[in-house]
C-alpha cells in the first residue's frame, strides 16, 4: 500500500488543465488564432495522470493525442467555450493549470456569410475575450492555481503582476530568450515564480521534463 502511494502521489487528486490555442471566428470560414501546438498542456496532463491524478483537459484545437485513461478530454474552440468548460469543472478540482494560449481579442460580431473581398480596405473590430485564468483566481477557494506567462520585456516584473492580478499560487514564465523554447517547439525554458515571489530559473529542457517539474511543484504543495 505504501509503495502504491509513493508511486502514485497524485492518486485521488483532481486537476483541471487548459491547453492549446483558441480560435475566434470571423465568418464561417475564417478565424483569429495562434501557433500554440497544445503540447505543453498535454504533457502536463499525461504526467499528472501517470502519477495517479484524475485530469480534465480542456483543449482548444490541437493535433496532440490523449493516451491515458486518467485524462478526460474536453474539446473546445473559442475562448468563451473554454471559459464555460473550465467553470463547469473548477469547483470539483484540487489544482488548475492554465497552459492554453487563449486569444486576447475576438471579433465583435461574427459575419453569418463568408465576407467577400472588395476594392476598399477592410478591418475587423475586436473586443476582449474573458480572462479565464483571472476568472478562476477570482472564485478560488482551496484550489492550487498555476498560470503561465509569455513576456518579451520586463519578464519577471510582468509575471509578478500576473500572479497578483490573477490570484495565482505559482506562475510558469516562458523565456523567449532561448532559440529552443516556445511555440511549436519540443523544448522550453521556464522560470517558476511563486506567490511569495520566490524565483527559480530552470535550464532549457524538453516539454516532457518541464511538465515533470510543474507536476513536482504540485506534489510538493500537497506534501507541505
Ligand atoms: N489566460 C487565460 N485567458 C485569457 C488570456 C490568458 O486564461 N483570455 C491565461 C493563459 O492561459 C496563461 C496566463 O493567462 O496561463 C497568461 O497569459 P498571457 O498571454 O501571458 O497574459 P495575459 O494576461 O493575456 O496578458 P498579455 O498577453 O497582455 O501579456
Ligand atoms: Ca495574452
């Protein structure tokens, strides 16, 4: 029994994870999206499930595959759908990890027919999407809440602001400094900053290894 507990330190724990991009429709055939592959979130989900957690993986469009019975995949497309799915499960989970690259803006209206080209300039009016992570932080009770941050300047300061603004317990700052890190890559270089602003810079490593580091933070939290 002790052996099983040691090998499956997340047994009985429920974890909500967001992954992938969101697609915000412009008309029936076009959208605003981004290059997120979803890999980081799927790797975190797999590691958590391997260690015994029950995972709800809320994912935007991604080619990544789910290959573990401990992962329930909830597929969504737009930020609003991702928001609703997250709030459906949030009250039942112990941990939430927001790895999705959610679109910050969406078209104010979705054209019902394909927009035809014309000889004039064309522009789309955008409005903000809901900040899913901040909305989870705002209704947080006992959940351990982890967010990501992608910054290109004043990285640490901006990440600390996100911890406070979104009521996070831990933020995973993506370093774009490194050629091997980021979107559409298999590697990542991250810095962990916790709510007490303790900073831990990690080496460039595979996303599987980064996922393992993140899940180790969760295990440390449960053992504290
Ligand atoms: N996030 C979210 N919902 C949004 C936007 C972001 O849940 N509408 C989450 C992301 O999943 C990530 C964190 O918030 O965990 C930070 O995302 P990021 O794009 O770095 O920050 P933003 O708050 O969107 O601010 P900005 O893009 O202006 O830096
Ligand atoms: Ca953003």
